[in-house]
C-alpha cells in the first residue's frame, strides 16, 4: 500500500453483506489522504455517494485538518483502507498541477518556488 499516491483510483473487493449472508462487491474509490507517520500507513479514501459501502463515515473537520483536505470533501463519505482490504487494481492519477489563478489542470507541470499559471492566464491576466 505504500506505492499509493493522492488522487489514485482504487478498485477494491469489499464484503458488503451481513454475518449470515456475506456478499463480496467491487467498488471504486479515490485516495484523498495518506499518513505515513505511524507504524502502519493510514489511507483515507473518498467514496462516491452512489456506492453503498457499510463501513463509510462522514468526513469532518478533524479529517480535513489532519490530512490537509480541500473543503469540497467535508460532509462527503469516506473510508480508511487497511492492509486487510483486497485492492484489485490501482489507476494512478495523472502528473500535473492546478493553475493557481483559474484552477485548470496542467498536465506534467511541477510546482516550483513561484506560482503555477496556465498559458491562458498568462495571456489574459483578467481571466
């Protein structure tokens, strides 16, 4: 699990049934927070609203502060991935950064000392 990065999309095999009636399902989730400070890494994932996973919880301000999450994840469903979970596939997020001015994704951009600005914002600073 240590090769996961923020933004990676995981397909996991999860037991979503009850004790008497186990039911395995494949669910797609997204990595939004990683904490490597402890003996075992804790990986926080965003669970879309249409996924019905039993062990999800509402992401609150404590999670947002600890994992440095954007505000858009507050109140959304989340879950922690453990080493016991079966990860079927990992789709890595594309490399790049967001424009500091307009928020457009710029593929292969790397954040240096200065701001990251897209070409459209360079040509039209009032955009």
